[in-house]
């Protein structure tokens, strides 16, 4: 017996995310209160995408769009694809800036597909949704907070990606500094060495552990907890403006890091009112999103999540 697809649209808001957070390379991530709003319906045939906001006129409007690709990958996990899809994207997350725009599209596609199938949230639970999204993205550090919300610690086992969600302390006050220029994860990863000194690995292990404590219990420790020796220094020559802004913020006591692969800069503590990043940067004060990408409409009753992933904490 085949799947039952929804006759009504399904929607999801996917939060922006910042990964690494300094020392937590490819492991730590934070969901932010900046969202893409996605809606999808099953149609008789074909794949169409309507885009407004970020990426309009640039991104594919057919089956090549990342949201549709993630939806189709998820339907393949169900074992059946719908005859067609109509997708609408209202994008607010800047593209290629280190704020998880690709993860938002992937997670959004996975969630839309789950919501368009009767019993989809149970057939593919949240833990399985994370594995699908991480497989498409290639690593789980952005997709985990996008899916779950809050502050997440993600890792990969032989069976796929896993993550736990932790609640950030009230003193965590994210501000993002977004430049007009773009950056690309592949380029940033290419700048990393294949080996690092043991002392630097040990340094980052201690700082990443401290960061988990600082983010959840003691924000006063965020400044030392956000020090990094694994990736930001190696990537610095490729984004001098980002490196300079991080240094300027840290010089006045702000716990600032490169957001993901950059070039956006993330500050986790309050920025002084008289601090001016310069004309090349747009500052936006955000909160921490606590809900993640929750599905609404379609075959979902009461807009509830699927079962909580094993090991997840509130």
C-alpha cells in the first residue's frame, strides 16, 4: 500500500545557524532568530519553486533547488515520491555568509517532506531526519541546531549523525556582523592543513569543553571559551576583513568568533554601544531560537514535533 500525501500545504520556518562557535569545529552550533519561511504542496506533476528575498533570481526554480533535492531524498527514504511539488521560499538568511543558508534549505526540505506524508513524523523520526539532513550537507554542525533549535553538540557515528540539544543561558546575546561579500565553505575548508600540532588540538579540546559550560551555565566565561587554534588562524589570509573585525571585538572584551566558514562574525556577548564595525558590515542583534524547524499544516496534527531524538535534552 502506497503513501498518503497531504492535500493541504505544509510549512516550516528554518532558523539561521552559526557553527563552530570558535573551538567547536564541525561539532558545536547555535540556532538564531533569523528565518527562511518555506511552504510546499503536492501537485499533479513537475517541480516548481518560487523564491523571494535572498537568492531570488540566482537559485534554481526547479528540481535542482536544494529544498526540492532534500525533499526528494526524504521521499526516497519513505520509498515513494509524489507526482509533483510546488515550493515557495521566503528567504531571509543571507546566502554564503556563514549563517547556515544551505542547512536551512536542507532541513526545510526534510521537514516539508515529513509533513506531506501521513504519519511522516513517525515513519521518519527526528533522529532519522537529522541523519538524512547531515548526509546531504556532509557534516552535522549546522543541520543539528537548525532542526532542533538551541545550542547543539553534534557528532557522527557509523550509523550516521547524532546530536544533543542544550539550553543556552540567558546571558548569551548573539550579534551577527554580516558583510556584503560572500564566502564559500569549500574554499574555507581548502585552507585547513591535514595535520595540526598536538598542543593545538589539546588547547581546542579544553576550550570546546569550557564553551559548553559557558554557553549553558556561565556566560562570564565565554571570552576564554571562544578561543580557537584549529581553523580560524588558517583561514585568516582568505578573509582579512573578518579576521580584523574578530580581533577588534575581542580587543574590547567581546566573545567574537568567525560564524561557520565566514565571512560573517558572531559575537556571543553584548557589544559596546560605541563600537562601530565600519561601513562594510551590517550588524543585527538576534536571539537564540529554541524550537528549531517545526512543521505546520499538511498531515501534521497540532503542529507537533515527531518523537524526540535519543539523548536530546531541553
